[in-house]
C-alpha cells in the first residue's frame, strides 16, 4: 500500500483549519464582511503556496 505524501496531508490540515477559522470569524467575531473575506482569501492563498511548495519538493522540481 502506498503512503500518503506530505502535500496530501497538508490539504486536509489546511481545509480543516480554513473551516474552523471561517466559523470563528463569522460567528464569534464582529468583523465586517470585507475583512472576513480578505482574511479567508489570504489564508487560502498562503495554504495553496505551501501545498504547491510541498508538491514541488516531493516531485523534485
């Protein structure tokens, strides 16, 4: 059986973090919608960058 690679674990970890972060920002804070949108977009882009770097590292790019 093949083991999962690091970038595949990171996808799950960042997805769970993003959902928890979104719930906290939306329901437990009193921030305006555009600040919540900017925060979630920033977290998404940084997560995608880290996943892309992990993928490139495992594929020798």
